[in-house]
C-alpha cells in the first residue's frame, strides 16, 4: 500500500508544473526560506484556489482532536517544494497562534502526511482547525500514534519555512 502511494506521489511529482501566479483570493499560506520561486519579494503566497490546484491526496483517519473518523483532502509538501524549485528536506511549520513544529519532508512520502485543506469534502475553517492542518494516516501505522507525530500535526497553519537541502 505504501509503495503504491510513493509511486503515485513520484509520478505526480515528476509531471506537476504550475506557474506561480499571485493569489486572487485571501492569502491563507505564506512560504519562505530556501525557495527559488516566488510571487512576492522573497516569499510565496497562496490562496485556497491555488492550493486546491495542487495534486490532491486523501487521508481517512481518526485523530486525537476530532471525534470519529474523517476524510481529509489536501496537498503534499513534496509538490510544494517542487513548485518553489527548492531542495529543502525539512519544513518549519507555523500556526496562527505562534506554535511551530519541524517536519522532515520524508514524512510526506514515507508516512503519508498531507497538508489538509478540506475535511469531509468541506474547506477547513479556523474554528475547525483550518484553514490548513498537517494530518497523518494515524489508523494505518501504529508508530504514528505517538507524541512525535501528534506534535507534528499542527493545525491553523499560516506559514511554512523551507530549510535544509538535499546535499
């Protein structure tokens, strides 16, 4: 199952291209750091429509913050790194409230994490842990049910800083 996900991710990664336009709607994500593509000075800003244009992935899982199993839809950090022509292997992810966590890019390939922008088909609101939340398939891998991955499952994501390189 994981191999199929990795192959789908790699195929999407190799065929995905998207001009980095300026957002037309409300900016919900700003990306800074080791980027070579931008639409504003040294950063890249994205609105909901731009993020929805990325290849979309789904995760159906239970999590400690919301009762019951839900289906989350969103994009992979791998596609984000590619569109920004970055060689980053780590992400610092910041929430509106100032909380920050660091996530290795491999979590999006090996663990199946996504940046969720929809829950059960609906855009995620700030009141419901949105507009962006890092979610892991907690029900698929027992190792994900740990403080390490719960801590990386940041919600109300506002900014991502790409750091590190493949060297």
